[in-house]
C-alpha cells in the first residue's frame, strides 16, 4: 500500500519536469523570456537544470516502486 503515494509523487515530478522542459524550449525558440526580471541565459539554464532534476527524481521514484 505504500507504493501509491510514491507512484503519485513520481508521476507528478515527471510531468512537472517534462512540462518545464517543454516550456523552456518553447520560450527559447520563440525568443520570449523564460522568467521575468532575469537574464535569458541564466533563466534558461536554471529552468533546464530544474526540469532535468525533476525528471530524474520522478523516474527514480517510479523505478524504486
């Protein structure tokens, strides 16, 4: 029974990470700012690192079931 919350958290982390990567890619491709008040390179790199980190965490949670 303990795997239910772990699976939910894994899916949530993976979806958020994937969404963040898609958002960052769409903003970078169109030239729109990724975050307000931050330079584009810093915002893009930070968002990419966070997206990858969330995806890795979600995958780890799903594999550890």
